[in-house]
């Protein structure tokens, strides 16, 4: 089967890692002819292009496929994608992210691609936007949804949101957790030398947060609860992994609040460095107000770390109350403080949650599990498009001469 994936940009992020793992996994595990089309990688988040651009013919960069709305570039990207699909004649086009998701699906339909799949990594519309933006993105998703053969969602919560918006039927959706290489996280340890490198002592209780330093990611809430946490437990430190446009703002906030000694900013780190950093954390928090299923949560579980998360989108599907961690109503900083202090004061509880989380991650988040599920879905979709005579011909044993 010839499969082409399309994504808006290959920044360091969960959706991008998912896409690359899918493209490489289908090629290496099943020998399929896979390609990846991406817009230019721009921003402080870093690039994942080196993971794929060394493989001849795998990655195609489309300069007009840019993230912001841009009428001229959008028309140009749509035209070029259509031409690319007509020339390459993929059996299936699989799109990711907002802009590439809409333009890629419409272009695939125009080019006559028989199967069109879209993965919902996170909501592209919702109350986090203004009225106009929410309306535009919702209508765009509804339009693209009418030409979509099937949807993949990384969380059940996203399926419910899209169904509520009138996009597709329940039978049009399949949840496939976003898998990753578990081994580095399963092997992560509390490396005291790494702790020392970041100014963390062996006795510090390290609360980690892995997220882009930007709006809606919950860092403001973290700074709001820091004074109470530190007052009640002076050995608490915060390890913030990631970079973004708001980094200078948060670094300044740490200084002006007087709590700079309790914060560590790693900046942008390559994905391969994340497991070791998770290993030195005692608990991982996720406070984002807009996320499909935050990748940081299953990564923390794989490393045996308890998690505390806002009950947004798909977080509750991995952060299971008093089983792998604690769910908190968004904005309830007093309960956040209680949950984190409980983990700090009860190491046996933290270990129990960590063990349950690690078992859950093993069962559901191996990258091989994700690739196998995609392979199975693609085959089912292809079989449903065949006529009875084509299906019988494929099932008929070859003639023996």
C-alpha cells in the first residue's frame, strides 16, 4: 500500500513524533511505501526533520503549507498538494494537525485519492478561542470531515467533541493511543549526577512539567501555587522542560516572585534527552487547558512517576484517579497543592501509583501497538472499498503451473 502522511510542521511535539513514528513504523514493520509531506518547521520548539530527512524520498517540504491563515499560501499549498497526490497516486492519504488536516484532505479528494484518514491530536476549535476563530475552524473541520473516510483520535474525549460539532458518525472514528518508544522511559533512573547538573539535591522533591512555554499550557497556575507549596515544603523544586515564546516571561516571573532558586528551566532539549529528565522527577504535572492526550502523561507513567493533571480533554484516560495519579478541576490550585504535598509526604503512595502507571503504559503506549493498530485500520478501510469480485480475487490462491 502507498501511504502519504501530511502535517503542517515538524516541530518537537507529540503530534509530530506520532506522525514520524507512524511513517517509519509502517515502512520498517510492514514494508509499505510511505511518504511524508510537511510545511516548513518554524518556531522556538525545535525541529524533528533530522529524524526523517536522511531517508531518500521520504520527506517533502512544502513551503506554502504554513500554520497561520494566509489566503495566497493556502491556495498555493492546496494546489501543490493536489498535484502531488495526482502524480504520486497514493492509496491512502493520512493528515495531521489543523491546516494540513483541512487542506490535505480537500486536496486528496480533488486528486481522487480513494482513502482519506485524519488524526485528531487535539481540538482545533473550542472555548479557548474567540467566537470568530472558533466558528471558522469549526466550519473548516466540518467541510473537511465530509470528505474524510475515517478519523483516528488519540483520545475518546476528542471523538465526543467532534461528534458534538456534527462531524461524522461514531462508526467513523477509532481511538488509537499515540505510541512511543517505551524503553528509554522504562529504564529511566534517578540519576544523581543529572540532578546535580541542574542544581537539584538528592533530597529535593522534584515536580516536573514538560510543555511548551506558551499560553494555555498552565505555567501561570504553577507559579500561582508555588509560594504555598514551597512554604509548606521548602525542599520542593520545579523542573520545567521545554521552550517557547513565553520563556523570558516565566523566567522573569520566577525572579520577581523571589522563587527563582526553586525553578529550573531546561530550555529546548532533544526528545532523546527527555527520559533521563523524567527519571529525576518525583512527580509530573500537566496543567494544559487545551490538549488531546498530553504525551507527557504516558511518558511519565512509563518512567514510573505519579501524575497530577487538569481534567481536560483526554487527560482522564491515562491519569486515573488514585490509580496512576490525581485529576484536578482546571484552576483548582488548592487541590493541586494538596495532591502534590500528599505525594511528597507519602513515598509509598507515589511508588504504588508509579507501578500502576508503568503497567498501564506497557499495555497501551508501545509504538508497535500504535503502528499495528494503524496497519489493521488501513487494511479494513481498503477492504471495505473493494467490490466482492476484487475481494474474492485477493483471497483466491495463485494458480500453480
